[in-house]
């Protein structure tokens, strides 16, 4: 599909892509309907949104962190309960909680000598938790 210097679709007479490679006719036609390459580029998330999305997926890519999310889904918990259920060292638990906090999935609220962790709104909408929660 020929494009000009601004990556705007000009036409699809030969079904060729930006580099002159063959492109299936149905893909070329759909590309024109959606506004062309430029319109597609404009729909991409900005760098800040992509960074947040990457942090979210990295946070959810570890079984220990997923277990923490599942544990917090029904109610807030203190660190001592999370530690007891997971059976991991304080330093390891602290690391995982920190990753989840930085991703915006959990928050900690001081309560006397404890910190009570709960899911944020973003954490509550975690699709995996909703799919598996009982």
C-alpha cells in the first residue's frame, strides 16, 4: 500500500505495504476503513500509559504476587497474615508488596504497629482475580 512521507495511506491499488511488500487485500481494505497507518499510529497509547501497563503486567507475572492479589481480593490483610499464608521471608514479602504498590495494584494503610494492605481500584479490576475469585 503506497504511503507518503507522513505515513498516510494514499491508495491500495496493488495491495502493497509501506516497504512495498505484498499485503492481503482484506487487510489493505480494512486499513483504509480505519483511517490508514497514521490513524492507527495516533490510537497507540503514549509512553506514560505504556509504562504503567508494563508495570501492571510485570507485577502480575509472578505467582507470589498473584497469590497476594487473590488474598486481598475479599478483604484487606496485615503483613503477618500474608506472610503466614505464603510462608516466605520478610524481605521477600516486602519486595513483592513493593512491586505491587509501585504498579498501583495495592496500598498500605498504617494501623497502630501494623500496615494493612488492600487492593486499589486498579487492583480490584484485575481480570485474573475476578476470573478465579470464588
